[in-house]
């Protein structure tokens, strides 16, 4: 039996990353370049927030202190959020949103493939479900990376620029806690360090095809495992949590 | 004690809130009904993780059974096994087609579904196979947007997962 606190934290990391990225994508609602893309980005947002919801329900159950999924989503501050640094990066231009999504979708597909074999039945079930969605999301973001990277001079420059901006947050996705070793040993969690080379190979393959270059020797920013974030997350949470905190008893 | 099959029969009339021509049973969302004394437990599973219809479906189930005098009803959301379009019944696929939604193709392992070019997809209005994908994402999480190059009508395709 793995440490309950470690498992709780592990589920929060998965949930928070989905929730924050889902919220970011939802900011495109009504603003995307054209209608079909608006629908696509918000569809993906919905899937991610749905995944976060199921994970937070499970996290609340594991914690066993009577908190609900809404308490976890709306009543924690940024120093209690464990989402990846990549997920909180701003939408920027369309290229930045797409590159962020592409890096993240590749990660999710590998993570869910592995977690669907987890010895934790709930995580395995949620991962199997999430894998179908992530595979579909990846098809979308990959098509855009190829099209933008290998498109016009303008689209290429913007996409390369996005990759230069975002690459520094990629190592943070694979950071592990000391407790993770026990979770991995128990067959519950995924060994992210082992997953990283496959992820790198997968994204590199598409970047080459799209005429894009991964920045060499880039500084890597870390911190999400200790719930250390950029100031961006605070603004995001302020908007996301405002209504719930103002009317805590409100019911739909 | 009420027969679980009887409850399943009662629930089989509940339509999917977003595609009201087919029922939650035909769609494969209604997974199991169990009865222990007065307590009735219903298992449902979402098509997509973020499917906003699940709350409505849960309320529909509870209120319909309350009307029939069954008060102790619990609705469970289950995730395993993950929902697949393979669970949609043949009869329901025909209803979808008549409603203007191209039904999912049979096998989810069909490679064509991965490249976005399902092999036997035809326009639900004129039957032409001369169709083109407009967007991978449609009006709801479970659909993609296509158009027919012969009759020129846009239509939804229930994507295979």
C-alpha cells in the first residue's frame, strides 16, 4: 500500500495540469481564428476539464477529509497547485497555443498509455478513457504544427518563436518527487524519466518534418513539483475561482 | 423487489439530451441496473470525459424512477471499460442516419478513423461517398464535421472511439 499523501499529490498533479491547460484553451472561446477552430479548441478544453473533474473526485476520495472536487479546484491557491509550468503559459498567438498543445498532447498520450496499465484501478480506468481523447487531440495539434512550421515565412517564424519560448518548460513535465519512486515501484505511477526519451523522439520527428528546430542548450525552468509557479498562474486562478469564492454556496 | 430488467425497460425511453432520437440505452451509456431490497443502483458511463450531458442524464433517471414510485435511486458514474462507439446498437445507427448524423463505422481499430478518412462514410442525406472532413471537432464532443461534395450539405459524423 503506497503512501496516501503521495498518491493524493500524484493525482493532483495530473488533475491540475489538465484543469489549467483546459482553462487556458477555454480562453479562446469566441476568439479563435475561425469558427471550426474555435469549436476544436473548446472541445479539447472540455475534454481536459472533464478529465480534471474525474481526477479531482478521485483525489478527494483518496485524501478522505471531506473535500469535494469543487473545493479542490476553487479553494486552493497557486502555491497549492501542482500543474506543469507548460500548462499555465499564456495562449500568445495561435502558433504558441498550438506548440504548447502539441508538446502537451505528446506527453499525455505516452502518460495515459502507461497509466492505463497502472495497478491503481481508478487511475487505469481514467487513463484508458483519457488516452482515446489525447490521441484525437494529438492528431489535431500535430497537423497544425506541420502546417504552420512548413507553411509561409510568417507562420514558420511564429511557430519557431513559440517553440523557442516554450521549450524551457518541457523538462518540468518530467520532474519527479522522491515519493514517486515508491509509487512507480508499486506499479501505480509512471516513471517519467524513462518516458522522456520516447517523448523527445516523437516530438523531434514531427519538428524535423515541419522544418522546426529545437533550441540547443536551452535553460530549463523547474518548480511545479514544489508548487512554485510563475505569476501567470495567480491571474488564471483569480479568474477561474472568482465566481465560486464570491458565491461559495451557489448551486447550478 | 423490482426486477432489474423491468427498470431497464423503464429507463430505455430516456433520450440522450443532445441527440434525442436515440436513447441512453441504445447509445451504450446505460451500463447496469442492480436492485438490493429498496435500493436501486444504476451505472452509467460518459461518452467523453467532459460530456456535459451526464448530469442531465442522471437527473432524468432519478426523476423518472421517482415518478414510478422508486425513491432510493443511486446513479454511479463508471469509467471502466471506457465507452466505445462499438456499443451503439445497429438500430440506433439507422436512427442517427435518418436524423442527419452519419453513424460511426463499425470497428474502432479501422486505420481510416485515425487518418480522418473513414472508408465507408457516406452522406446521411444523399448517400454519396464523395465527402470531405471540414473539422475534426463538431457540435458536440462525440462528433466531427463533414460536408458532402455532391449534395453540398454539411453533416455531423459520429466519430469512432
